[in-house]
């Protein structure tokens, strides 16, 4: 039985991926906003390394999927009604 046999596991992986993308987006926006908010005496130019940023976004997305993989496997093997009754 693979992780991707159930819709629940696929949804769980999708949520993990979306959360990772949101975290990367928020972190990027806060980082750029923070660099733009500093006085000119500290930072004279703002240079955004777009290629490096793209690599970080891809790596963060893969890390989010990897972090969601084990819980998704557990959810995929679980009987949903038993899990609801357990809580």
C-alpha cells in the first residue's frame, strides 16, 4: 500500500505543500520589507538574488512535502471513523 492510495493522504500532502509555500512567501515578503524599512545609512542598495531565491523556494516546497510525508502515511493507513471516535 502506497502513500498515494487514499484521498486523505493526498490531501494531507497537499496541505503540507501549501503551508510550506505560504511560509516561503511570508518570509520573503517580510525579508524584503525589512530591508526596505531600514534607514539608508545602513543599507545603500537592495539587491535581490532571484536565482537563489527561486532555489530556496523549491527546496522549501520539497521540505514541506517531506515533512508531511510521514503523517500522510499514518493518515492513509488509519480508519477515519476510528480516529474520530478516539478523539
